[in-house]
């Protein structure tokens, strides 16, 4: 391949390719997906329709799409603070879990009390829990120079085991017939529903506010500028005298808090209690959302909807085509492969060798 | 009784040894592949389906190894030729592997097979570790792989083909992960179940760090981690009340501790982690 096609570096990265590559990646994913469906003996156009169109063809479907896109967009927006600064926090799943434990803990403790203060208390506790859990890799990185990729990942599995311990142990519902779940939160511990009869909840509003807030930080504050510069050129950041450790701590804190909020949004929103599987991999999938959305607020909103659709489509594919719901993961993996691959075109031109 | 416990530990730990020793070689060459879990699952399902269809262990082994080469080859192509981010590509590989293995194996959940005795592969796992130890200490090629992982630009200036060496290292890692998957679905389980690797890929990844990138310590770490897991199950069987989750946390906690110990000291991190880990290589820069 190297002999036929030559890579010519572009002077500066191509802005149009930067925006087109994700679209291109989605297109290639759909193409590959239909080939996979065909090979498995399904009619590709019918399968794609069941997967991507029928799940969102009514109000309930749209609401479900938003229910799933909400945590994804929120976590991805938080992660962008880390990724922009070239910090690889890949433990958002753990920070989400800690948010659910802290926030949900408040909900369980006050399950029989009715007060308007409970939900705000849960939300604050959840954000704190996520931020605290994210402080660990930040502290280890700044103090001991440890690789945050490995520590944040390991901490994600530790958090999941702590959750597991709580729901089978001390927090198990006394009236729950020994099922590994906590007692349900009281009415005061639930996110308000936005539309009667649908599951979309107040977490969506929180997410939109925080995305706007992030956009403001990036485009209007010195802090946002410093984050971008130190990610783009660590040397320039050093010369300019930016406080590197402060940037690391704040990027981790913000992404941890956002993931923690997503966790509390899940348990106090659609779920209403804590059990083992509160998150279908949202913390890891949000990494895909963040990359697909180019770390940009609008891009992340768009990408969260696309990836949320892979979750919904997978559920429908299981229901109507008897394809395992894990097929959603196939699409998520593919879209990231194609995106990472087509990213080459942002910085290089392809030229035929003659 | 002692023999019984040793036997159970040996049987349960071998997939960790295979996957970790493969990843060790990959990381020694300067590449971090987070796709272990996905490659193990695909290796496991392709072995299982092949065995059901052909009734041949050899065919199952070959197809499983090929699946590992294809998965890791895809990863290698993206990170080496298209210079994609290694962390993101590795995660994509795991997510993709979880999905595609479930799809392929759907029809075969619960299909009974005659399992293969694990002892042959257990012996092989020891031999592979010993060989890799020898490879890095005594052979020229081993030193070249290390050089590529420590300083790819110097290795390139000396005339070594960095991309080719990394490609082959990644393929070896893929084959070893697939072998771990083969062992799991054919010898250990023996059956196929969605997501049956159940996080062992991440433990294998932790093991490489625990071993501070030294092959012989992979065995030590694997048998400590494996031993603790088995002990926990036995203690619970005897009615000792202790939450098993805290035992299961140990590999992750110990890995963080090891990272702290080796990273705090500049000299020690130099002696352990490959310097070019996760850095992309472009010979034109």
C-alpha cells in the first residue's frame, strides 16, 4: 500500500476533513453493518431499518433516545476537558459508579423523608463522589508521575466492585427477597419527569446547562485557553508558565464531576434505586462519543445521539430479529475504528505514487 | 488437598498467563493494546464454533489463532499505519470484540462439547514465558524489540524497521490472547457464553504492570492473583463470611500500588516501563 499511495502532510490540518471525517465514519459503519447483517442471513435494508429508523419513529422512541444520550453527552463533555489537555482519563465508568453510590446513598438514607432538598443533595453528593474518585488518578499523576491510563482504568473496576459489595451487602433492600439491589428512593429522590408518560427526565436539562457551561469555559475563559494550549503544545504551556498540576487536577475534577452527575442521573432518573448494572458501559462508550464529537460541545451532542441510537437499535434488533443486543457494541467499535482511521485525512493528503 | 488447590490454581490461571505474556511483548515494543478482553473473547468463540462444526481440536486452535491475528492486525494497521490513538483504538477493539463474539456465538450458547485436557497448554504457558524471558535477555531480536520500545527514533536511525517490528509484536500479542480464549472455551469452561472472559483481559493488562515488564514475574503475579481468587472461593465454601469483592479488587489495587512505587522514582521507571509506550512513530518527523 505504501508503494501505491503516498502520504503527503498538509501544512495545517484540514478544517473540512475535521468535520467530514466523523460523517464519513458513520457512513462506513452503516455500510459495514449491512454487510455483517447480510452475512448473517438478514435482509440488510430491513435490519438497518429496524436498527436505526423504527426505534425513533415515535415520541416514546425519541424520549428513549434522549434518556440514553443524556449520560453519554454529559460524560463525554467532561472527558473533553481531559482529552483536550492530553490526559487520558478512561475511568469515567468508575467515576459514574461513584457518583451513583454517593448520590444514591443520600437517596437511600432519606428514603422515607419527603423534602425538596433531597434531590439537590443527591446531585451534589453525586458530583462530589465522581470528582473525588477522579482525584485519585490526578493525585497519583501529579505526585508520583503514574500513568493515568492504567490507574483510572483500574479504579473503574474497583468502583464497580465497591458497588457490587454495597448492593449485595450493607445496602441490600431488606424487603427485596435477597435480590442484589437497594431499596427504592422516595419520591423526593427522583428526577422530575419532563413529559407525562415518557421517561425523559430533568437530567437532560442539567446536561444541556453543563454543555453550555463547558462551551463558555472553552471559548471565553483563560482557563479554557490554557487547557487547549497545554494539550496542543506542552512546551508552549511551560514557557507561558501555566500551572500544569492545576490544569491536571481541574480537568480530572470536572470530568469526574460530570460522570458522577451522569451516575446520579441514572439512578435517580430512569432506575430509582441502585443495582449492579446501572450503566450499560456508558463510561467507556462516552469515550467514543467524545472522539466522534471532536471534543466540541455541538459535536458531542450530535455524537451522543448517534451512539444512543446504537443502544436503542440493538434492543430492537434483539426483540425483532433475535440478534444479541451486543450488536450495538459492534457498531460502536466500528464507528470508532473508521473515525480513527479517517482522521489520517485530516493531517495528510493521499497522493498516488507514479 | 494441597495438590487439589494447586491443581485448581494452575487450571484457572493459565489464560491470564497467555494473555499477559503476549501483551508484555506488545508493550515492550512500545505499544499499548487495551483490546485484550475483546481479542480473548473472539479467540474463545471462534475456537468453540470451529470445534462444534469440525470436531477437530487442531482446526479450532488454528482458527482461534487466526482470529487473534486478524483482530490484532486490525489494531496494528490503525495505530501503526494510520497513526490512530492507541488508547482509543484498543478500547474500540475491546468493545467491537465483545459485540462480534456475542453475535457469532449466539447459536452456540449451551452447545455441549468434549473439553480438552488443560495440562498440555498449562505446560506450554510455562514454556512460552521461559522462552520470552530468554528472548529478551539473550537474543539479538529480543534486544531490537526492546530498543524499538525504548527509543524508536534511535532504533530507526540504526536501520531497524520500527513499524515492522511493532506489527509483528502486536500480532504475537493477538495470537497469545486468542490462545488464552481457546484455552478458556475449550479446556477451562468448556462451553461458550456471552462475555465469558468476564474482565480477565483487564486483569492480564494489570499483570504486565505488576510484573514491571519482566516475563518471569508474569508467572509470579498470575499465580498470586489466581491463588487469591481461588482461596476466596474456598473460604466462602467453608462458610467464612468475608465479602469476596475485596479479594477481587486486589489485582487492581496492587497494580496501582506497583505503578506508584515504580513511577515515583525516575530511575526505577526507566528500568521498568518502555519509554515509548503509547507514543506514535512517524519516520518523517
